[in-house]
């Protein structure tokens, strides 16, 4: 007889953190973590043991927990994710918080502020902003049809109205302008050793040239054609890229340039006003 306690112990011997193992088993059995703790002597079927062992091996080899359970919490929202999208990360909540702050400053001044999320992936940024600021109109674009399918599904599940467009950055937007532009673009340098730990996530959403600045440079240079006068561009970037991004923003005609620190104290987001 193989019990809940036995399979969790076996997973830890594979190198899984206890919490990860509990999340995987809870997902498989459709039981909360406290149930697993209170019923660790419950016997599992051979099918359940085999299915859990397969998930545990995948996790032990580095596959993100979010992909294995098919969802991730972000800014208080439960989002579906898969290998077509990046796993939303806590650092990106800083960008959302800054966006919400900016939008609440103009609430009541504009009838319906227009917000654009560039490279939306799972839709995390767009949906979190719309959830917090229902008075805004949000458009979200991504070049990946597979990622957009995930994002649309998340929008439908949350009953949040977003305009989803397949677009290589600005290509589907014509001459449209927005009061607030947001992006968590690819910003990891090609060949960066950290990429090994991200092997399961889409490379298109991670890497951007030898210094990781190609996408950021393109977005900043092109943004003035799509930012309404007085509007803002806010960008997530690597912890060592803040100075370069601020320089690019200044060269692109932006003022009131600012960098925000994440919870670890690292420069994580920079932005300015046109």
C-alpha cells in the first residue's frame, strides 16, 4: 500500500521541495494542502502513484510548477498558463502597481483612458490592470497566436473585457495612440547562464540580442508614435539595465524618467512621460 505520506517522501528524495510536492499531489487528487496533511495515511491507487511520479520527475528536472498544474496566481488573479507563455512572476506586479498608480491619477480627467500591453503572454499585466481599473480600455498584443489563445481564455474566465490582437509589437495598431503603454519584453542577453534554468519557457519571450536590450530599444524608439501627448511608457527590465533604459528613454524624448525597485531592492522597472 502506497500512502500520501510515502509518495511525498519519495518526491523529496528526488529533490522536490515539500511544498512543491504537496501542490502537485493536491492538484492530481483535487484536494487542498491541509487535506493532504490531515490524511497522509490514505492509500493511493496505482494510477495515482504513477501519475504523481511522472509529475514529480518533470518538476525535478526543472519544469515550472505552474506548467505542471496549469495555472499561476498573479496580482490576486488565478491565471491559466502553459508552455506558450512565460510564467508570470512577482517582480512584474511592480509594473502593474505603477500602472494602477498612474491611471488613478487621471481617473475622472479622461473619459476612458487607453492602455496598451505589449507582449501580453498569458495576459497577466493587461488583466491585472483592467481588474484594478475597470474604467480603462485595455488592448493587449502578442506575436504568438498560442499565447493569445491562453490570454483570451484567461480574460473569458475572469469576465474582463480586453481587446486581444495578434501583432508583432506595433504592426496591427496602425496610428492608434494610448495614454499608457506597458511592457515586460524579452530582456535577457543571448547566452546568459540564467537561461539554463528557463529552458522550459518560450525563448521568444526571454532573449533579446547580445545585451538583452534589442526589444527595449525598439519599443522606446517606436513608442512616441503611439503615446498620446502627456502619456507614459512603463517597462520592466533586467536589474542591471536601468541606466541603459533611462538613457534610451531620454534619447526617445521622454521626460520625468523614473526607475522603481522590486521587493529585493533591484532596479526592475523604468518609465517616463512623453
